């Protein structure tokens, strides 16, 4: 595989910084758009997400990770960012990912990124074949309460994030609905990974909406918390197994 950093064009208020992880000597079998966590969790999780992207590229996937406006190495300040602007960033990134190949399209959302992915899912109708949600919260309220980004987000953006819900979009009248993986990552007493009631509830809601949703649990330290942790190999394996099942 190879790593290809880019200034991605076609966004409002200038380019966005993005990194591609790409297979070599073969056309990508599909693309995975990674929607990163928010706040301090984004920086803490970056290494783990890069490791998963590397592994997926080695399996033939093109993986795109984009810094949204006001975050990372993209232009703008965080206090200038809006939820509506981030929605437009993600839609543009999804189109760029789709243009890179002729196979499957996957949205991989992590923590707050899972909420953002679910939020734009209705606009991604016929663009996405599967969703992978790592440690998805049920709503944005608790996420905002624990967020520590350094420079503050604007009050309107924080209010909009609080209102986000991990709800399935309405089922379209055409085409097959995407497959969905809810992957819960955490430490458990006795070393036995189990799916929490929250993840079961989220899975059931998406199943009732017609999506082929699956819950999985991976035993690993919470890599999204500052301080670092061992790589969640069981989460990597569960994600790769899910994507292999699409082939």
C-alpha cells in the first residue's frame, strides 16, 4: 500500500487536507471514507485509525481520511466551523471517494464521527453500500459534555451537535439498503467482550428501519482517550471480516 496526502479541492472556503491509503499494483476493490471523532478524541484516535486504514489498504481498499473545516490541517478556525459546513465537507468527501474506484462504498464513523455519518446518511442515498460505526453514542448531548477540543467551538455548533441522534435514515423506495456494523470497543471484567444494551438498542432501531445491522464487541482499551493505548486488534479484525463479507 501507499500513503498519499493531498489538498483536496472542490470544498467551500478552500481545500481540505486529506490522506489516502491506497493499494498498489491493483485497482481498489472499493473505498472507505473515515469520519473521525470530534474534540480531543480526534487527535488521540488518529494513530489507531491510521493503522486500520493501512490494514484495509493492504486488503485492497482505498481509504480516505479528511480533516473537516476548522480541524486538523484544514483551513479555518474551530470557532468558525458549523454543522452544516461539516455536512457539505462530508458529502464532497464521499463523492471524491466514489470517484477513486468502481466497487463498494463504505462510510466508517468513529465516536462523534458516527453521529455525523448517520446525520448525513439520508443525503448519501445510493452513494454508500455499508456503514461501519465504532463506539457510536446514542446522541450528541453526552459527547458535547465531555468534549475537550482546546479552542472552543461556537455555541451554535455545540447546540447543533447536542441535537444529533444515532437514528437510521428513512429507507429509500429503490435499491438495497446498506449493511451496518455497530462495533463496540471496550474493556470488560473477566476479559469477555459483550455488547452493551445501548449498542443492542441502536442495532435494533436500524434493523426495524430495514437495514441489515449487526452488533459486535471488541475487547480493547478506549483508544480515543488521550494517553494512548494498545491497538485494538480485535476491532480491526471485526471490521475487516465485515467488509470481506460484502465481496
